[in-house]
C-alpha cells in the first residue's frame, strides 16, 4: 500500500476573529503539510447557522493570508450536510446511534446526583431502555430527540504526536450527541466525516480536544475508515501562567496586525514557543518549515507574552532592505532621493513600522528644541555656527568640531545638548545620519 499524501487542516468556526491560540493550531498543521510536500486545507466549521458569520470567514482568510499561511483548498461544512446525513444513517443502521429525549435540566439533575454520589457525571444511557411506545410518546410531547453515538465501552488508545501514549476509558465519557433535536449536525460528526472524505492524515489541535479525539476515534472506526495521527498541543497561558481564555479576545490576530506586529515575528515565536527549540527570528517560511518538529513540543502549558513580539518585530524590520518597505516610506511623503538614507537612519530606531512617522515628522518639520537652562547660551552659540540646510553627511562632524573649537566643550557635554536641541530627544538615530535628512532645524535665534 502506498502511504497517503500528508493532509492536514485548520478548522476554525467562523464565530469570531482568530486569535493567537488558533494560530498555533493553524501554524502547526500548515508546517506539517509543507514539510512533507503535502496539502493544507482550510476548513470552515460553519454547521451552526446562527453563530457563523461570513464576515468572520473573510477575516480568517485575511489573517492567514497576512501571515502567508496559504491553503491548498477551502472546504465548508455547510456544503456537506448530505454527507453527514449519510454517516448518521450508517451509524443508525449499525445500531451505534440512538435518540435521547432528556431536557438540559434533566441532564443537569442527573449530573448533580452522580456527583453527589461521587460518580463521574457520565450520561447513564437511560434512553437505550425506552420502548418504541415511550419513544413515540416522548417525541410527540417534546419533539425530536438528540442523537447520541453509542460508545463501545473499551479503552481508547492512541499514540499522540505530542502527548505520547494515551488511553481513555470510554466508559468514563458520555455518549456524544452528534445531532441536535432541531436536526443540526454537531461538529464531532461533521469533523469525522470531513477528515475521512478529505483524506486527512494528521489532526493537530488544542489539548481541550483530547476527549473529543477519543470519541472521534470510535466513530471513525465504526465508519470503517483509517484513524489519522492525532496530536494535541498544550494551551497557552499568560506570562505568569494565568489562564488566557478570557484574554484571547484581545489577542486576535487582527489586533496584533494593527499594533504593527510583523508576520515573521509572530510566526517565528509561535512556531517554536513551547518546544525545546530556541525562539529566534527566522528569515522566511522555508526556515520555519525546515526546523519544525512536532515531537519537540511539550505537554506543559505554554506561556505567551505578546510583548515578546515587539523585539522580534524590531529585529525583523532592521533586517529589511529599502525595497521591502519602499511603499510605506513613500506613503509618508519621504522624497525618493532621501528614501534610502531615511530608511537606513530610521530602521534601527523603530519597533513597528508606524514609528517611522515620527522620524519623518522630525526630519520634515524639525523638533521643538530641548534645552537645559545651563546650556542655553552654549546652544545659541552653537546654532550660530550651524550652516544653512541642506546638510550632508559631513555636517555633524564639521559643526561639532567648530562648536568644540569655539566653546571648548567636548564629549557628552558637547554632543548631548546639541542632540537635544536639534531632535528634542535625549536618544535617537546617529546624528551624522540624521543631519542630511533634516529639512529644518528649529530654535535657531
Ligand atoms: N472547529 C473546531 C474548533 O475550532 C475544530 C477542531 C478540530 O480541529 O477538529 O475547535
């Protein structure tokens, strides 16, 4: 038998914007597919017509495109409802599917009783004991029931690509509901059918899906299909180990993009965070793919600090030639003749591209001089020696030399007051690089 082509999928529900936690899943699946020359599917899990929104589908695509995580094809669960109905029919025919009528309140009561008796809150399968008449009566009274998959009460075992050998007792898990009373197919069944039909060979997702995986393995086996490789990555926490679930909303990829985080910075961090490999800025996707190994990831919760993205972003920007940022630089209004010099001067002094704005404003408009009282006279003297613009790369050296000769000041006492007077700042770019870009120096009396 030939080994099937590696096929992975990223399967977001379009009920919100994707966040940093989703990205981890997307990226791992993407890298596995690309590393083996396989195929990466974007699967939109939109079986819930009420919560799914087209704007989120568009936003998910935009986020992935921004990061360069290109998919080979898009699939939508809402277009495959007939396949799910077929699967349901087969499960029904083989006696693995049964209708249950308990209301949420009744189920809750059962759970509470079980917990009181220190028993695991597993569905008691009472519906299996209903006679045809009872079922009919319940249906007449309450409408259609939900359809549950009857688990085989054995141990479910698999070798997890991250967590290692896992074994879950099926008796400790409730028979999963696969179809709701209103007929809506639930994710567990839809996902299994998709993975089978689409030849998915590797399923990587968050460890909140481990129990799902156990039940899905039995459904896959019931449907006579090969079980894919499963791997569950740890969940992200905040920098102090605190749960991130509530804050994930503020860690949407679109927000990070708006904050100026660069794709390579984000990818470099997320493709290695939580693994034994060092997090360092990678040049491109090829480098990320090359060193990626799922087996290097650990099961412990992974600490994530959005602030770590900033130095990586700065580092990435410093490595870019003008060509890559030319549009942004021109959009600021920097004349073409100055673009190269401006970028060379500014790139070491920015964290995000938006910081360029302030450097161009300084060059274009000059700065309100920052002059300490004891330097007032010195600065006036110095400004009198400053030649008229345009300046060139020699200006700073010649000027400070002349000021030194005239005032006797040297070192920090010479340079710092001049820097502050010219730029309005205590720190910033190399003055020799900055001077030729300055169109105006304010505060000359
Ligand atoms: N739509 C599911 C989720 O976002 C997909 C899980 C899976 O990868 O199977 O949790």
